[in-house]
């Protein structure tokens, strides 16, 4: 199932998992994440799937930091929630998801390698 989310989905997820941190310092980052995950041809010959769409959300939020704090945590939870809502749960090994977010934030992983990692964790 192809899942396309909107800004309300991101904000509802934030309220659910981070009720003490409801401030958003840059809504344009969330809008960019929504639009990025909707792209049908991110590069020639590449078919986006749910893992790529979750990775697009993850990378955009982790790097662009829409919240005043805890952006890595929020980005990871958004990716997990997106995959679950799309019907493709993931089960990363202990410590693997924080490691992936660190690689993303330090530009050692891009959206395509993040998507590949998410695919490998599908249950």
C-alpha cells in the first residue's frame, strides 16, 4: 500500500510521541518533508517504495531540524510510524536506528542508503 501523508499526520505523530515538545520552530521543514516523500521519480530508473518514502521523511527531518530539540528522535519515530502505517513494520537491531540517524546527520548516508537499510529491517 502506498501511503502519502500530510502535515497533519506529522503533527499528530509528534503530539503522540513527544507531548512535552510540541513547539515547531520551522514548519517549512515539515512541509518540505511531506512534499519530498510524495515525489514519484526521485532519480531516473528508481521506483520509490514505502522504505524510500520513510527515508525521505527521516533524512529531511533529521538534517533540517524543524523542532527546537530532539529532531533525531522525532525523525526516527516518524520513519517507524510511516512504515507501520504503510503496513510494513520494521524491526531494527538494537542501536541500528540511532546509528543510521547519525550517519544521515553527518552525511555518511543518503536517502537511498537509508531506504535500503529500512528495507532490510522489514518484518
